[in-house]
């Protein structure tokens, strides 16, 4: 069993006991524990079930590479799935639960899958669930989705806050082990600004566990001194609990600081996303130990040798009473020696190598009385939910059992892989290190920055320097080199010297034993999390998946949170062996950020709820809010959809607003409409290119409706243009189009017609604009001004500047409703005053403010198009019967050439018509108009679609606009409009102008 | 995320402050042009591996369009220059040649 040792645990504060719950069970640990170490101290080795076969799984590692021990953490608004117990700091009151099992962790029905393992090989789902086709959507997919996925998504809103933090430094050092500390020190001593980040709460990495001495001092003492030295340097910033998540173009990097994961509810953000721009990035990210591939290597109790050592030294936890060590290198002997020194039993070290003589570590182990069997291996591990023993065989053979040894833990080591993730994120190349059987950074091919120079420098174990002495020299040099590249060249102290034992070379072991047959390979796990075994990778190769990227996707090797941490090299080696090619030729899969998962909330940062995006308010916003406005978001604006009186429904309010406007007087806040001032001697020429119709011929004092297309010919915006004077035009755009059309104008002026003398300014927010609409509009206007606003003085499509209630106002006599209508613009600061004035003056006529829906209905009754309803980016003006607004005289305008392309002139393009339902009902928005027969996919053929549809209070029936095949030639024809669910409404094709066809109401 | 320097206002800023606008030095084809020329103008853009001349706009800065000479593989930026030109200026060409002798892009080299 695993238990807490009487002594040891350099991270622990044994005076501070903490209580926590696992699957409802009350357990205790100490301050300084990780959740994993605390679980082990309580003999909770079984922590989860595997993804596919639901096999019992225990803790394998002690850090970020842990594949199995993922739990659901917290409750309610702080629940989070898939939290790694090995990187979760224990705190008092922690609550967590294991995942992927039913009904319980100890008894899981899904474990039947492991009995079916033979029938669930790589690619099983692809092969099995293809036929019959319709079954995929309704039977297979729902079933697979139910059984897939580890954790459950949270159901409640996250109660914590998150933030972004920006940092600009000369040198970013990722990793706070001895390599990172030393690199930061030499960079800092050189005079560079340095940010040093470390994912765990402690500095020093694993060197203090592995032992040795630096400059005559024990490693942990040295770490303490360097940390204090860095802390005192003003140009060095240190952040623990901060992971280097990703490296991106031009020295951009993301750091993920877990500010309050270990003290939930504390003031401040839970996570902080560091957005770092660094001149040079040093990756001192260390190395990860590889598992060995032997049968039963996933049984709880089989653990990485380094993890067994970490739990003993850092947390005072023994993983088992009797631990068999199995290895292909010297490093694992350190685990055996430490266990033995703690008084635990190590029955045997199985070393797959055959060496001519003992190394220092081997001699030390033997001197402690540990039995060492060279050239031997594990044939298979015995046990179910816990290791009970191992069967020993020769590494060279097929696994004939020579001896069985009882034990309750296995410490395995297949050698070390440098953590090259961050080096590779932005394109750093790798090279195969034959001696250490690992990929390490190819320092001649680094990711390059804006200046073409490499900006990532690997240091220490991450650079393949796996021995302490090499680590120190490499890291010291890396720090100085990074600083030098940034122009910081002050003298540094000398690189420290290490005293460490010599080690014998490791020997690559990819399969244990070497000649393992299918039965063993099918129980030898490569990727614990995704349940990928040696046999699966071999099968993928056999079925033709030769590219490592394809094999990865076929087998799911190294996917999800693993990202190649534990499984990568072993998988590549098996694939290479199956393909009969050297490992470097197989290559690696792509390493993608983040290094370990980061919270989505940290990416969102503060951009949520009200701060998600800015809210734009018109000067009359408060009045709207106080008078029952039902808001509609329009871009970043909020406009009243309608104003609800107490007890009134939205529908009733809209109908009331339309009626009041048509019968007497309505008031519309039109301030959000875009207002672009276009000015200069070439302004007319410029607008002739932008609009489909002629604008240069417009007289000052007059207005003209115009259409704007892009170079592809499609309609992008419309609005009324007013000519202010010879050189000046005011172009109204749609609300949503103000910024984009401004950009569109700037683009053409700056990049195509830069020699034209034209300037554009966006005046949208400078003016408040109010639509005074209805038969009584002129009466009210005249009452407020001394100027002549008669039909003769201010005819339709004219504008004038007048004084209105003491305010300078510009009156445009234009109409989007078909009514007598004035749009009145004043300075934004006077908008509310004008609004109040018009309300007061219009009171006698029952003035009724109306919202966007009433506006839509009134324009539809008049057959006026709306950008975004009748257009969708594929519609040209000709489709909408707007040929009258397209100049035939102009040689050129944006879109003209495109509108001559064959598809654009096709007579079969759907064209705009009106639709009137035969039963007076309202058609569903976006509905299709069906045609005879079916298409190749068995779907009903269509001959048009509804673009706008409303109940018209004016006409008392449903009206709609639609694009219909040959529509204008089919007036009076009745077509069928199917609803979702199968109901069909019949509608008659009519003229799109439903109301006041001759314009008598607006031309008074 | 790239870093670019706007040649108009001189600010060196993060990519999020800019907006990419595709291939630079497009020649516009309007009414009267052949179907093939117009099609190529609208749709046939180069996407080279290596030296590329691109349009960018300093959206959240001075608002000006400019051109960047950039390497799509190494991400090196050889230089940026104003958009009001029909061809890359000599100093930009020299800067590219210094790093990538023998380069060519469309009709330029």
C-alpha cells in the first residue's frame, strides 16, 4: 500500500494538516502536498478509469505529464473537470471526484470494454459505424458521444474573475529549475530585463531530488542562494505557479498564472493570462521520463521511477512497501537507493542493459544490498486494481517467465525526453540524439523573429543536457547569449561547477521484452489517457498509416492533454519499427500550444458580460430606457425595438407604433445611422465610383438615394447622400455599415486613387438625428421654426439648415416609411433637448416614439429594401429591381465590371417580389419557396426564399418580400411556402410595394 | 502574432493593431477588361512560400494602409513601405536581396 513516511517531505509543513474530500470520502493531507501526494498518502492509488476500456488507472507521474489522475474539482460555480491531481495544490476543504466510471470508481460497468479490447482496436469507430448511413446521425453518434469524453462540463456560471496582464521584456525564461534560475541569473547580470516563470509553486525543479552538489554545496542550498540573488535583482521578475503555455510569432508568449487555484475565493483573479513579448525566450523546461512498454504497465502501482522518487523526497510518501525498479538507464537507480535509504524494500532492479562494468550508481545500489539483474525485463505485471507482483524474463527473448516477484509498486524508467514543446510551437526544428535516444532542439534551426534571427534558446535538460554539470554550463551560457542578443553585455559571474556521479550510457528499449508477442503488445500501453497500445500503433502501420500525423489521428496516440508528453517517443519508436525505418525518418507529430490545458476563462479575461464589448448609446438612450424600450442590439449600438407601455406585449406595441405614425405622428431615434463626410475637389468623382448611380450631378441642397457595391458586384450598403456644397457630400450609411463603409472608402482612396483630392471623416457620433414622421410632421416642424418649411420651400429629397427651438438644425426631407417625413440633425449634445422638444410639441397630435420593428414594417409596406434582409452578400442591385439606381451613363463604378459577368447576368437569378399569404397569415422568416421534385440529395427543390416578413397593421394581413425565380414575370401566381415541421402556406406573388404605390403620402 | 512597423506613423505594434489586406500591388481591371483578366484580378492571388508582398492597414492606429515585405516561412519582415506605390521601392528590394538573393515575386525581383 502507499502511505505517508515518518520522515521526509521537503515541501511539507507537517504542522498544518488539511482536510479534503475524494468521492465524498474525508481524507487528510499537509500544507505543501499536491492532491496526488495526499491521495497516495491515504492509500488512494486508484484514481480514475481509462478513456476507452475503462481500465482502473492510478497515478503514473508527479507533474504536468500525468495522464490518468484527472478529477472533477470543486462544486457549483467553481466546478472544473479534468484537473490534474499532480499539479493541484492541496488546500483545506478541497472537494474532488474521479471521472469516467459508472456506477462507481471501484465497480465500473464500462470496464466490460477491456474484455472486448480485442474488438476495439485502432480505427474501430471509423470501420464499424459507417453503415448504414442514416444510422450515424441517429444511433451511432449519440451513443458514442455519451460514452466519450472524460469529465463533465460545468453547469453553473463561473463565479471567479480572470485577467490579462501584458509584459514586455528582453528575456523570458520559461522554467524555474536550476537551468532556468541560472539562465535568468546570467541574463540578469548582463543587464537585460528578465521575466522568469515556473509552473509549480517551488523553485529548483527536480535537481534537489536527484542530488549532487554545485560549487561544493548541496543542490537545494545552491537553489536557495540563486533564488535569493534573483529576487534582489531589480531587472528580474519572478513568477511561480505560472506556466509557459505557448510560444508564438516574433517573440510572443503566453504565461498562465494560477493565482488562486490553491486558495479559492481569495480576493483578486483566479487565473492571470500573461501576454508576453520578449526579445529572446529561453526554454528551460526540463525533461520528462518515459515509461517502458511492457504488458500490464498501466496497472495502478506502476509509476515512473522519477515520480516514485519525487513522492518520497518532496512529499514523504511511499508509493509501495516493495518496489521493483525496471530501467534501461542509471537514473532509476537513484529511486532504488532513496527507497532503500527510507527503509523500504526494493526486491530487485531489472536493468534491460548488459554492461561490461558497474557504474557508480549501480555500485552504490549493490552496496546497499539491492539485487540487480542485468539484461532482464518484466514479462508482465500481475494485479488488477493494484500491482501484486511482476514476472521476470530476459529482455532478449519473448518473455518466458524466469521468476515471479511479489511487490506492490513498479518504478519504471525508459530514459528521458527533453521537453521541446515550447521550442517547437513556433517552428523550431528537432534533431535525433542517438546516444540519449531522444529528440532535442536543433539549435541551428530555431524559430525566427521579425529580424530573421532565432529568438528561442533552449537551456539545460530541455536542450538535451541531462547531467547536472552539463545543465549548469548550458544554462549559464544561454542566459548570457540571450542578453547579448538584446544588447546587454555586462560581465557575469562564472558558470558554477557541479559534482555528480558518472553514469553509464542508457540503451533504448522500446518493447519489453524485445520479442514480445501479440498478447503482450496488446497489454502494453503507450498512451494511458487515450488507451493506445503497442498493438494499435502496429495495426495502424500495417493498415498503411505511414505518416506519423496520420497514425496519431487513427490511433489517437498523444492526443488530448498528453500532447506527446509521455507517449510520443515510445509511439514513434514502435511506428518506426513497424515501418522498418529509423526514428528520425518517422519524425514527430506537431507540438501545439498550450503546453498543458489553460482555462477558457483566462483566455476571455475580463471580456465578459458588460465588458465583453463596448456599448454605444445615443444621446436619447436614457429616455428610451425610462420609457419601456425593448432593446435590440445593432452592431455595438442598442436601439429600441419598440417601447412597451405597462402590460403591453411586444407585438401590440409594434402595431400601435406603426398605426400612430401612419395616422398622425411618429418619432424615431435615427442617430445610429452612419454619417460620412466626403470632401474635396474630387469628391463627386469619387462618389461616382463608389455608388452605382451618379452623385456628381446632385445639386447642393438636394438628396439622392444611392447603392454601394463591392468590386465583386454585390450590394453592400445603401443610404441617402446629401450634397452640402460643391466640394462636400454627406453620405448616410446603414447603422452597421458606418465603420466598414468608412474603411471601404479609405481603402480605395489610399490604395487605388491616392492622387484624388478627397477626404473622408466619420461624423456618425457628432450628430443626433431624429425622424419626425407622419401626416402631422410639417405642422409640428413649422411650429418650432421661423423658417419656411412648406412643400415648395423644402420639397421631397431636399435639405436645409434652420434654427429650431434655438438649436442649429439640418433638416433632410427624406422618407423610409412612405410618410411625410423629416430627419432632423443637431449636435449630439443637443439631441436629448430636441427629442424632448419634439415630444412636447407633438403631444397635441399624440406623438408616438417608435422603434426599429415599426421602422422595418413601414419600409416593407413600401417595398423598400433593407441591407442584411434583402441582401446577404450574394445579391446584386439588379436582383432587387433597383436598375433605376444604376447609372448607364457612367463608364465605371465599383462592381460594374463584376455585374457583367455571366453568372450575374443570368436570367435565372432569383428576383425581388412581394408575397401576400392567401389566408392573411404571416410567413416564417427565411422560409424557402418550394418547387417540384427533389435534388440529388433527396431534398425538396426550391425556387426562391423569403427575405422579409411581417404582419402589416396598415393592411391587416401578412406581407413579405422574397427573391423568386422569374418572380417579376409571375405576378398573381400562387406559390407554396413550407414551414419547419411540414405545414405549407400558400402565397400570391405581388408587387413588392404594398402601400401607397404612387407615393401620395410622402409627396405632400 | 507578428510585430509590424507602420511606415506612416512610425509606430511598431502588435499584429492585433493591424489588419491584413492580402496581396499587394494589385492592378485593377474594370469595365472593358477581359473575363480572364478580371477573374484573375478578383480571385487569383499568390500565396508564396517565402518572400511575399502584402497589404496591411494600421486599423487601431493611424488608419493608414501600407505594404509589408515579409517571409511567410521564417516570418522575417524585410521592411514596410507606404501603399501609394505600384512597385516595391529599391531599398525594400535591396533588403530582401540581402537576405534572399535571387528572390522574385510576381514581376518583381
